[in-house]
C-alpha cells in the first residue's frame, strides 16, 4: 500500500514540475509582439502581477475567448538589403507568392539602392530597423531618436512605403521602455514577434530546424522573426509555405495583419501548432 502512495506522490510531483516548467517556458518569452503609439509602454513591457496572471490564464485558454482568431502569418525579414542573398530571397518569395515585410537598415539600403528598389517592386513591405543597427539599450535617448529618424529618412529617400513611417524593430531585439517610448513619440509601433526560430544562429541551424520551430510554436495570428542573408532561411520557405497553407493559414504582410486583427489579439494570439 505504501508503495502505491509513493508512486502517487511521485506522479503528482512530476505533473507539478511539468506545469511549473510550462509557466517558466512561457515567462521566458513574455514580451508583447508589438507596442503601438497609444499603448502604455511601461505596462506593456513590464505588466503588473495581475497583468501576468491574466496573460497566463489567456495562454491556457482559461480567460477570455480565443476562438475564431484569423490564421494569418506575417514573415518579417530583418537586416540588409544584401547582394546575392536579397535577390535569392525575393525570388523564393515571389515563386511561392508569399508577401513579406523587410526591416531594412538605413545605411545598407543607402549602400544598395537598387536592391531596396527591387524589394519594393516585388511587393515587399519595407519598415525601419534603424540607420546603423546598434544596440539601442546602450544608447542615450538622443542617440536612439537619431538612429530611428535617420533610418526613416534614408528609407523614405529611396522608396515610397507607408510602413517606413509606421513600423520599427529594435536591432538584436534589444530595447528598454525608454527606447519604445522614443519610438512612440515618433509615431512608431515597435514590432517584436510571436516566434523567433533562431535563424540568426548562423552555422548551427538547418532549414528543418527553422520549419519545425515555426510549426511547433505557431499561433494565430503569427508574426515570425526571420533574417535576410541566411541560406537556411531561404531554403526552408517551400516546406514552411506548404505546411502552413495546408493548415489553412494565409501569408500576409505585417501591415495587412495589423489592419486585420485587433492589437490585443496580436499580443495574445491563439496557439495553433501546425
Ligand atoms: Zn537586425
């Protein structure tokens, strides 16, 4: 009899540990997918205990309805443009008829104006990834402002896309509340992501790794962080497209996704592993 009690206690402990791990795993990626100019940046980035709890309950589907969230997926490509890689990426996206969003570095766009123009011609959406790609959390407020404004000015001089003035993503995902507030004061929505499959880990990540991650952590809606200049990222696109399309997803630009879905639903998407 004692034997059974020990097994029962062990099972309960294992279940509790698994639950605790899930909460830890979730907490580790507790960041909003975006902060709009009208949101309270402090509250969005460091929610109160009540905010955390509400979010965890939503995540578990306990609080509020998450049914009927549109299966939209926005692929966002950071950095560049780069010779060779950017044309290869655009060719792959065009072939698959995937509209995508490109967070370009102002300095690189100036250096390769014909590549920047080609992104626009192919229907790609272009947004602001600063002028020189620094770690913004290490800069003063004035320097952060300059990076964002200069990035915008460089891109605006090359192409005409309203997204340049609307969407900003901090390099390396490094930001502070101050960085986000500066972006807000310039009219920007700071765009992070729902999933980061880690394609920036250059040598170790295979196309299969990337697809498996995006499928496992798929949400609806879904903003996926990817990078220009990575061969594995280009190679995985056909199987990613096939998997998500057969699961009923539609590929859209970030701007289309933002116009179609309430911001709160982007920050609290429904889980839909593909
Ligand atoms: Zn970057």
